[in-house]
């Protein structure tokens, strides 16, 4: 053993377990007494806890060798720091998770809801397992945020599959983990998916509450803020609240200038979505001509890259079909409707909105051949798993 090694020990660096054992045998004592650990033994209850003879002896020792006490205190401080830094989670695990989450957001529309469900569920369970490991506080927060993002993916996937209760459960789970991590962005997105789920479940009051709560968490200028402003416009329109719906649509049109005309990704906002939401809101407010104009404007953009937002494109086409049917053009209405339900990516929202078009055609043109043709297309759509 060279001099530098034991001087490092005296300055607070811990020897490994083998050397601690050898030093304990050499001095016939233990690692706590040697300054390599902390004594957590509880004091016996009652009585004077101070052995005055030992206290006097320690006091005298402190007067003689104050440097030893300083060294022991320093050692304890270093030990507390070391323990706070202990982790079983490597940096590559968090980096990999971040990449996985970005891929889900970027490529969400490329895969079926069933494929996404299986993949995201496995990743979400993996995060739950990682949270059982020893880690730093910063790492735990990052894992909670990752859990929130993955639960958001699962919530949207459940919504696409038509499973309302599962979608709401994962939205609540995302919101819980976002709250624990104090992460406003994922909290806002959780309210966004909940608002959509309630709206398609024909519970607009619950959807409005979710949209209002989410708008309060979204940061200014963010994609989440634009999406939630759109939720406010739709839900107010669905409830027949003309003035609040118009105010939200006005704010939404202003926000459209912040974003690209057409953006990819599950957690994105773009100008074309603003026009699509405006079309839906206009239909619910009874403004059929305005709805047709907004939907037609949006369809021009969607048709340039139909694979980017297939579900939103289909819903816009159905809105355009409803507007045409109400305005006396059943041929165009069915053409837009059949285009929508032939989308390669199935989603329960498309089925729900196709029923709106079907009901409109049945009321306005009950004996028309075009209405029968659309009914047949809907029957084929509902056979999909």
C-alpha cells in the first residue's frame, strides 16, 4: 500500500469493500468507526443519552485533532452526495426513449391503430419497469414525462379504435404523470385528446370542460394552444354557443399564421387544420355555405399530400359532403363521402362522421340512388376490424 492511497482515504475517498475489510481486521473495528459509513443505530429510549465520560474524551480529542473531525464531516458530506448520484439507469435508456417518442409523433399516421397499440403498450410497460430502478430525481422526472407522452399515444390509438373508456383512462394517466413532473405541455395535450374523445362520444359539455382546462395549460404560440383553441371552437359550436364559437374561430384564424400550411405529426398544428375545424364548426352553427368554403379550401391542401393526415382529410371530406348535401348537390356529397370512407387508415372517428353524412342524405334524398350507393360504402367500412 503506497502513501498516496491512504492519504486519499483520509481525505474522504472510500476504499473498496475488500480494503475496508482488511482495514477493519487490522484495527479490529468496523467501517463505521473508520469513517467509511454512517451509524444509523437508534438510541435506547429514556435516560440520559450522553455518556459524559465519552463526551469529555471526545471534546478533548477535538481540541487536540480538529482536522480529524473536519475530515470525517467532509467524508460524510461526500457520502451523501455519492448516494444521491447512484443510479441504475444509463443515459442511453433515456435517449432511446426520447427517440421512440419522437418517432411515434412523427410517423403516427403511417401505421394502423392496432400496430401502434401493440408497440406503444410495450414501450409504456417498459417505462413502468424502469421506474422501479434506483435513479436520480432528474432521471425520474424525465421518465415521468416519457410515460406521459406514451400514454398520450395510447389514448389517441384507443380513440382511433373506438374504445372511449380506454382512451379516457390513458389520457388521465398522461395527465397524472405530467402533473407529477410539473410538465405543462403533456398536460395540455392530455386535455386535447380527452376533449376529442368526449366530443365523438356525443358529450359536448364534458368536451368543452376538457378544452377549457387544456387551454389554461398550453403555452402561448404552441401547437397545443392552437389545437385546444380549435377544440373550444368545435365544442361551443356543437352546443350552439354562437358568440363563443365565433370568438374562438377568430382566435384560431390568428393562430394559423404561426404554423406551416401543412405539418406532419400527431402533436402538431397547421393552417389546414384550422380550416378543417372551421368547416366542422360552421356546419354545427348552420352556416352551410361557409362550411363548404372552409372544407374546400382545406381539401385543396390535403389532396397535395393525402398520406400526411389521412384521418383529418377524411373528416374534412365528410364535412364537405354534408355541406353539399344540405346545399342541394347530392352527387358531390356522395363523391366526397366515398372518397373519405375509402381512406387506407381506418379510424372510428371516420365511421362516426360518415353516419352524419348518411343521415343527411337519408333525410334530404331518401329515394335517391346516390344515397343507396353511400349506404353500401358505409357497410363496407364498418366491416373493417
